[in-house]
């Protein structure tokens, strides 16, 4: 269940961040509301994740995967461009998340 809660936390955070970008600095009320709801749900589900997963591991996965997903959404929906250093950096983030999940005994908690 911890990975379900973590996935919901990540998706909520990504939705909140995308809504934040689209809200034009909180000038669009509905998108501003979605931003607040997205971040609120993200923290709620992250809190549920922390019941069964160490904080450092959960936060690293949450922020790392969220960063990569937000960048991907930015490329697809906001026509943002990634340069080679950002692509390399995100590849390293993904590799780090995989190493933690596949090799770390701390994740097994």
C-alpha cells in the first residue's frame, strides 16, 4: 500500500504544480484552487506513505519522480525545452530512485 500512497502523492504534486503553472500567478481562480487541492492531497498521501516508509527514502522518490514528471509535462503541454544537462540530471534522478528501490534495504522497512 505504501507505493500506492506514494504514487498518489506524486501524481497530486504534479497536478498541483501543473495547475500552478497554468494559473498565471494565481490569477485564474479555478486553477489556483486546483493548485491548493493538488498540494494538499500530495502532503496527505505523503503522510500516509511515511507510516510505512522512511522519510528520507519516501521524500527522495517523491521529489525525484515528481521533478521528472513535471519536466515531461512541461515539454508536452507548455512547449518547454530541455537541454542536455537537464536531461542528464533527470536521468541521474531516475537512476537514483531505481537504485534506492532495487538495492536499498531501507526501502523494505
